[in-house]
C-alpha cells in the first residue's frame, strides 16, 4: 500500500466519517479502538510496503493494528498508526524498517517488538497508554532520531538486557519515566531525555559495548536527572573500556547484582557533588524510587558491590568522593580489589554485609576514607603480594576488625583513626610487622591501643602482635560517645557524657548467656529516646545506631 503526500491510503473503521464520508449512514460518527482486527504480514516477502498509509481504530486481535510476523522485512514509512485497541505496531521475529511514522493514541504500547533486528528511525511515538517503544528479546539495528513523548509509562522500555548499541539523537520527554535500557544502550549526549514525570533512568546490567558515561541531564534545573537504577544483572565494564560517572550521580541497585570492572571505572568527582552507589530501597539518596513510602528500608547486603579485576586499565580507575552503601552480598566487600591496584580516596564505605573493602593480592591506595558500620571487617587484606597503603582513614564501628591482615599479606597502615570496632582495631595473623604508626585508637586518656604484652594499660582498640603502633596520637581528634545498652553488661566510653535512656527498657533476652553487644538492646514498642546533655549546640553530631530484631517473623 503506497499512498502519496496529501493522498494517503487509509485503513479505518466503518464508522469513521473523516475518510470516505458517512458510509454507515448514521450521521456524524467516528471509530473506536478495536473496531476491526489488523493488517497482518505473515512471513511476507521483502517487497511488502506501507508508505503514506493511515491505520486507525484497529487492534481487536490484541496483537497490534499493524502486525509483522516472521522473516519478511516489511517497510513501514511515513505513515500514521493511531487509536488502536492494543499496540500500534507489533513485530515478531522480523526486522522491518519503521521510519518517519506517527504512532499515537494506542491503548497499549506504541510499538511492541519481539525478536529480530528492526530499525526505528525518525518516528513520532506519542500519547500511547503504556510504553512508547517496548523491546523484548531482540537487538534493534538502530534506535535513532525518534521523538517519544507523553506516553503513559516508559518512553523506551526493554524487557531484558540484550546487547543493544547506544541509542542516538532521540527526544524522550513527557513520559512517566524516560527509559529502561541495557547498560550497553545508554544514551549519549545526542539525546534529550528530560523532562519526564519521574526523574531517573533505568538500566539493565550487561557488558558495555564501548566507552560510556553516566551523565547529568538538564543539570541544575528542576528537571535534572542524576539518578540511575541498575536492574536484572551485573553491569560489566570489559577490558579496554572506560566507564565514567559524573559528579553528583546516584546509582541505585535493585537486587543481588553489582559491578564488574575489567576495564576502568572513573568517578568524575567534585568535593561538593559526591557520587553515591546504594540500595534501590534507600530513600535518602535519589528519593523514594520504588514508590513505597516507608514500607521498605535499605539493609546491609542489598546488593553485591564493585569488583575491580586485574586489568591493563586499572591505573586509570579511581573512586573518589563517593559513598558506597548497603552492598556486600557477594561476600567480598562493598569494594573488592582482586589483583587490581586502584585508588579509593575521600569516600565513605558503609553498611556492607561483608567487609567494607577486601584486598586480594593487590596493592591499592586507600586514603582519606570513612569506613564504618560493615558487618565484617572495615578492611580485609589477604594473600601474598598484597601490600596496600592505608592512610588517613577513619575506620570505626565495624562488627569485626577495623583492619584484618592475613595469609602472608603485608600493608602500610599509618595515620589512621581506628576505633569502636567490635573486635580488633588491627589484627595481623602474618609474620610480617605492620607499620601502623601515628594512629589514633579511640582512647581518651592518651594511653594508646591495647596489647596484652606490649601495652596492657592501653584503653584504645586492641591490636595483635606484629603491629608497630609507636608514635601513636595522643590528641583526641573529636568528641564522641559509645553506649552498649544491656541489662546486665552495659558499658560506655568516650569524651561525651553517656546519655540517659528516657524511653525504652534494657533487655538481654536475645543473648542472655553471651551478652554480645549486638544482641543486648534497649527496647520499646514505638521508639527509643535518649537524652544527651552538655553538647555544643554550635556543632553538628552524627548518631550511628545498630539494631537487632530477634523476632523477624513477628516484629517488623
């Protein structure tokens, strides 16, 4: 069917008086979605064509107003497909050219494409009830130059993580959400992806097909997009590939997935505009992305973490001014340096369900970070060949050791603040002598770290043998308070007076024998209230709380 400009070929409902007049003799009327079935191309040969064609009010088969099935690569160009009762165009196991069409006002997706390698070029896809362009289990040869606007859900949605090349020259605006695409298809700066109702971009994890960048869109405007959500699978940065993350980007991870770096990951940082990797359920960063209010909250180990593998590009990689939270489900830390000598600096690594940083046969530079609240060690160093430089970090409130060095590893760990970790401040189970000089170990009386042999009077964090802690700092770097709530074994330390418990009761019911600090608690049905006195009102204070629920099936 080949029409001409101003004289299209029209397929429409019997009741549609706009074309062909009042054919049914009932006076003025128009068609309705589902009034008729579809145009169906079933394994048609490549000579089939829809050009300058109007298709309206079809879709009663629930397959699409235009349905292309099988091997024939039908061309659909310069046409209008609208007001359908289901998809505007449905392609299955075919690779048609879909170019310069207007596909609008359909009751499902504008285009639904499954299998094959179609080309979507220069179309206007708008006002469809669901998604503008829905791609399932296929690899489009091109998604270029389309205007995808004002659709009810996503502008561009992919069902799974196929190896699709980056989309180019598209304008995706006015939709509920702009797009959810494989990481390999992330839009470059030739696209416009804002404004849309919800200001984030979804990506399904796969291997990048070339250098890529997570960029801010419409920076410093009300329509700014700076949040990305990773779904489905790990995102892999292949060898000889660079993945750059702009300052101020938030990446939320949905599920037990993470990042594998075989090339280079670069955080393009700003001291005032930090990068965040966190859980999908973390409303503190990027807002309530899953739209469930307070129904869910982030937990240690919500996602895997970031793994840096041995790479020719590892000297390019860097993590700086970055927050990494709620990772560790891979058992190897929020950051895992696997024979990769990478720099991590001026960052926060917290709330991992394993270690904060795991270093395996690697010698990274770990400098100026805050590493806290992790379920295992703050930093774990292991295996011969490991010799990291760990300096000027604050390593605290981790559930095991601040730093653990084992399996013939070595390290330099000078000028750190290591305090309030539940086990050792620094545990060294190797024969190497670890340089941990000029550190502060949490003591307020200038006595230094505790060691049963070399410093039994020390009140700071415990260090093992073969650790040189000489020239330890005797200057209290800040005021702090630690309280272990317990009915039988309560304790406190620090330079700030212990707070009073004004609402709540002390109980050891979940560990009456061992009285472990992470099992003895202050409890209340609604909320715990503590009262501090003599705080300096001109200063800001941080409060870190560990909590435990021994009746998870009964108490939420």
